[in-house]
């Protein structure tokens, strides 16, 4: 709706969860670059998860001139996520579900 679009475009913060419907994902992904402050999206479509941003931390991987990617999850986070997936595209959902089960136990180790 236009009210939602106006609210997101003028927002200082965006928190979203469980956004999977294709039309919703497309609509929200067009609006998120306008959010001035942190963008927190969890348990959403992969396309939206790339918009997570807090301060200088950004989940969106960018290609530099050498062909390697920068930004994205920090190396420690990538290492943990790789433990839950074989690297195949079809295993990403399965790895994500495993992470959801183990995630709460890992939180006690984060300062």
C-alpha cells in the first residue's frame, strides 16, 4: 500500500520477519534502500536477507575488481554457516533450518 511505502521510505529503522511472498519480497526490496538507519531482516527470503545492515556491517556481498567479494558476513560467521551446509544451493535451506535450531544456544557465547 502507499501508506506502507511512505512509512518505509521515511523510516530511520526497519525490522522485518517472515517475508516470503514473491510480491511482498519485490515490494519491500524496492523500498529498503531508502531506510536511513539499521535494517534488520530475519527468517525472510534470501533476497531480503542481503539488505541486513547495522552500522558498517552489511550482509550484501559486493564484487571488487579482482573478482573476490567484500562485505557480507564476517569470516567467523561464514565459517559457522559453512558448518551447516555442504555448499550446494539445495542445502542452504537445510543449513538455515539447522542454524535456527542451534542459534539460541550460540547466543550465550556472544558478548
